[in-house]
């Protein structure tokens, strides 16, 4: 669901960028923004950043390490100052708002259909290769970590029962994936109404159950 969460990307300015690590991340994030299905190959990213492949390997020993760093940066840009920390708002509403913010990245209507068409073309139609499996799992893994972080914040506040936040996060990400698919499909009822009801039910279950 989050594979196409970024549209466009800031160009890399070699004069204003910081050290080589920052330049590499800026280049990779720009490439990911232009094509979320991109594999971020070492040679392509190094060329975009204007550094040697050796320099890239020094900072990011594997392609997976690079992709994880890029995705972490992407989510930091997309969700600055997470509302999850706003204790003036009930924990339930904060978590729902955070989940809705992620879900909004999937778009609606034509945008949602285009997103899922690209996911199918990139990750399903070609079959499961080691390369596309690693790329997709990296995206899903970052989504899982983001939701798990929100749950950890609430758990530390005492707003959520003891339990396995990894399982809770996996459940919520699955719900988000399902809702994003519904956004791309015909619906008899209001998407907003059914989506809100589902999010509320999912969050209420997570907050009150020892998963």
C-alpha cells in the first residue's frame, strides 16, 4: 500500500548538499520519489549523487541498508512532528489520525487505482524474484516500524494494554492495506463512512486487547 507513498522528489543540489552520505540519501530519495518502484541500484544512485560506488558502499554496505535509510527519511518528511505525541488529545484519536495520515498517501479513485496497478506490475506480475521481494519487504517493513513506534509511544504512556506491539502493528498495516485496496474499487457506500468505521474498530481492538 505504501509503495507509491511519495510522488515527485526534490532535486539533488550538489553545491548545497552536505557530506557524501547526505548527498547519497538526497539522490536516492529523489529517485524513489520519481519512481517508487525503482530498485535504487548502487551505480544509479552513486551517479545521481556524484560520488563513487566505493563511497556509497562505505556509507551503505548493502542495497537493503540504503533502501531502509531512504524509507526512514521519507517517513520523517511525510510525518514530521507525529501527532501521536500530543497528549492533549485522547490516545485513540491520535492513533486514528496517524493511521489516516498514512492511508491518505494511497490516494482515492484514479490515484488509488494507478497506485495498485503499479504495485501489481512491479511486484506481482513478474513473479517473486529476490530483488522485487526485498524491495517490497523494505517498504512494508518501514510501514510496520512506523506503526509499531506509534504503539510504543502509547504503551509508554500507559494508554495501551501490555502485549506484542509487533503483532498489533502487523494487524493495523494489514487493515490499512485492505482499506487502500477498497479506495481503488467500486463501492456502494461512502468510502469515508466505511473507512472511518473500520479504523475505529481496528484501533479499539488494538487498544483493548492483549495481542
